[in-house]
C-alpha cells in the first residue's frame, strides 16, 4: 500500500493494529526548538530517530541529550536513535535546527530497558556494485549489535550509492513464518530523494511468475508491505533513501525468501550475503 505524503500533524501514519501491517507503527513528528511532544504506544516497542535537527529525549527517567544533529536532509550526517520500551512514555524536546523525527515501532508485549544508539554504535553495511545497478549502503540503528536488547523491532536507513539503480534485489519476501526458510516480518518504508523532486518505483509482486503492482514513490512517500516480493528503484540522476521498519511476528531475526526466478542473482551481487546476515 502506498500512502502519499501529507501533513500528518504529528499523528501516526501507521497506527497500532493497522489493517495492512499490524506488526508496525510509524509516526513523523515535526517540532520547533523548545517544543515538546510526548507519546505512549501500549503493546509496541518504538525507536526515536531524528531525520533532521537535534532533540533531547526522556523515557521513564532515562535521558538522551543532543540526539541527532543532521542538517538539511538525511544525507547531512549520521543517524542516532533511542529505544523506547513497549508502552513507556517518551518525550521528545526539540533543541535546534529544522526538527523532523521518525518514530518506528513493532508489536511486542514485554518491557525492556531504554537505551540510546549513537553515531559510533551504528552497524554499517555497503554492498552491490555500479555494474549490477545494486550499489547501496545500509545504516542499522537497531540492528545486530542491539539484538539482545530489543524484542521484535529492526530499524535501518538505506541509501542508494550513486544516482539511479535498484534496491531490494534480488526480489524477496518475508510474509510467512515457516522456519528455516522464511519469517513473517511486516515492513514499512518512508522515502526521500536528492534532489527532492526525484522519484522512483516500488514494485510488489504477489506471486512468482505473475504480474504484480507498481507504485510511483516521491519524496515523503510511505509504503506498507504485508506480503509479496518487493524491489524498488530510483530514476537515473537521483539518489534515494528510505527509512525502514521491520516488525517480526515470532522472532526479531529476519529470514528473507528470495524469489525463485531471481534467486540465482545472489551469487552475482558483491557483498549481498553479508547484508543478509546483518538483519538479526
């Protein structure tokens, strides 16, 4: 499902028990310096990630100051985040810059401890190549390094490297719990383009060998993926970014099932096996 950009007025874009991606939660919060925003999401653990600007975060007595610090866009610096336990009250206080904050969530009933992820604690992966049109960089905010501290939530930022090309290829899905071959993980994306008048396409093929759907994605588009194979591409001459939320049904580690028609191309893309191993 494609949700076109709109002014959500700090209200969830993907709320609890969403009909398409019930395991996900997503909000975009915009603040002025000195302004505060508080939230609680019972039954969902969340992660606060400033897209731009700097914030202070308070979670049930835990404090993280000067979080974020990126400038004009998501390419202008490194991400940081704060993990918020399921149902905990979190307050975001704007401190400087043009403040836009992503709040990612996954359904999870247990209550863990809050913590911050700073720039030097990110898990960085770069793979693919210009020749295969698959060159991209992933910045894991809640990734393998935080595995024992988080319930079901995976949060990452994905960047195409260079202008134009494909991401999420070879086509894969993760809509059915059938270990060891696949896990059920609902997924939500929010896209950005540089320059911001760029755009791309999100494919969604429900069955191998049969035609699927395609969505025209623009700066600020949100995509909710419940089932099917889902590669995406950006127009030549533009860079693409997408904020990625994965919520597992029965476990946190993601097991992707690659589309039979294209699975052999795993062997043609440099570094892709390392990328697959990082979604834990």
